[in-house]
C-alpha cells in the first residue's frame, strides 16, 4: 500500500537531511548507530558529546548561522565488533542550530511536487508544507539531536495533522442506541457491497450482531451478490425484488433489527452517479425513512484526486459522516487516503485492502504514517 509515495518520501527526507546538514556546516557529526545491539556494547553516539568549552554563545539576534566550529577531533568510533550487528549512518548536531526558511526551501518545493504528483489535494499539500515549516523553522535544535529524527518528526507530525483522528466504530456503537444504522453510499463499482460484507465480518468479530439490507434494488444481480455474502458470513439479509423501493427494503431491515435485538444495520444502496437528481431524491427518502446514524461514503483509493472531489461533492449534496476507502492495496500513491479527511472534514473509518473478508483495516492515522514513513512494525 502507498509504496510509490513511500519511496518518494524517503528520498525527500534525505534531501531535508542534506539541507539541514548543510545549514549546520561543520557542526554536524556522522555517527553509526547499531541497529540491533545484542550485548551491552558501548554505543558510540551516546559517548556524550562533550560540551564544547570554546563554543561561543550564539547571539540571539542572528541565530541560524553558526561560526564554523573548531574541528573537534574527538576520537570517535571505537568500534566494531566485526559483523555482529548492522549499523546505520546518522548525523548528529554538535552545536545548537536554528534552521531558517531558506535552508529548507528546496526540499519543501520537492516535497510539494511529490505530494501533488501522488494525488494529494492542493490544499492538503499546502497544509502539510505549512506544518513542516512551523515545526522546522526557527526552533533551537539541541546538541545531540539527530538530523533524521528532526526531519521524520516534522513529517510525521504534519501527516498526522492532516489525517485527523480516524473513527472508532466499536466505541461509537457502544455509545449509541441499538440498532446502530449505517447507510453505505457511493459510486457504482467502488466496493460498497464488498465493504458491507467486510464490515459485517469485522463487527461480528468484535462481538456485534449484524443484519444487511439489500438497498441496491437497481443493478441487476446486486441482490444475489449481497445474499451470497450473507450466506457465506451467516448473516441475515433483508431484500425485496429487483426494482423495488430501496427505502422500503431498508425500513424492513431496521424493523427486523429492532425485533431481533440486532446491534447494527448495514444498509446497501445503488451507486448511481452522485450528481443525478433521482439518486439524491432517493437518498433523501432513505434518510427520512431509515434515519441512519452514520452515512458512510465509499470510494476507491485508486481513484486518487477524483475520489476526493467526489467525496466532497457527495458530502455537500447529501452529507457524509465517515469515509471508507477501498482498494488501498492497489494504490501506490496514497493521495486520496491522505487528502480526504482534511478536505471534507470527515474521518476515514476503514481502508479496504483486498478482496477477502479480512481485508479491512480500521483507519489508524499512526499506522498509516508508519506505512508512509516505512517504519517496520
Ligand atoms: N483489490 C480490492 N478490490 C476490492 C476492494 N473492495 C472491493 N473490491 C472489488 O471491487 C469490485 C466492486 O465491488 P462491489 O462491492 O461490487 O462494488 P459496489 O458496486 O460499490 O457495490 C469487486 O470486484 C470487489 O471485489 C478492495 O479493498 N481491494
Ligand atoms: Mg453494490
């Protein structure tokens, strides 16, 4: 998932690192960090950088340029227990540093290009850049700070801010009257029905009972498709016949849930194009009749910016409470996943990550950022 963007972000981080090292001039020291330290081996970078007695206090008026430090030849690198554990190079600041806007102008521009090329919406890319600036520029960096950490902390923070909080569905269900009614909407073929089946599977795994409403009465074969999911998952599906009124089917579904003490109603709908007036009217009617607790807009991550634009239109026209982004497994760019929450101001609920029932991941911003930054779990 998002491997194209992840690789690009890796090289952008290196560019930021190079720029910050250039800004620090000779006040940066390369160290090798052991990746895995099996024994209590001495770690070179914790040989606490002796406070330079000769370091002049930098005048606060002009903090960002530091007088080149007298080269300090601390005999570092007392290593290496040959081949026992691998080491990564890292750069550590040896004198207090303040990064200026100019120092990171270039990598910021490169970051903007990468974000836009990977379908991140312009306003979201702008926000990420603003957060990066805010975090990086003008702050005093302590002696011993790692350049990598400075960069990845800034990028992580910026991404987390635009990704929002996610949405904890079990907590939502627990705090609402049952049945909780979830209406699933969106464009045809994006994965609504599959996502309903996955959500049912996920929710049953969490101990909730579920009923499905076959509200797509429009597309040929739609009722059979959801019934088949119901059979496989051993979940009740309420349906009428093709061409019938979806509001009536979903009304019956809610009725069934009430009569049987079911926790969650998952209501399917037909995915006709969002700007068609009759779809809007139909959704309005469904809303009036069913009074859904949550309207979940489904779209596919692979649609990139189109998905963001559609989600926004949909939210403006009929309202949305949360988003499920499908086909994240086929999306190397990640632009929609990064942009949607900030653009429409609604959280992402789940990512769909394949065609199997298990391929559903509650959207946890931290985990998505780990994925984007290539953090091993
Ligand atoms: N790779 C992948 N395929 C998916 C995912 N979600 C749905 N699909 C596929 O997308 C196609 C359309 O799904 P469907 O649920 O019928 O879409 P609907 O028309 O919106 O109800 C099917 O072939 C699904 O298997 C996903 O997360 N990843
Ligand atoms: Mg469908």
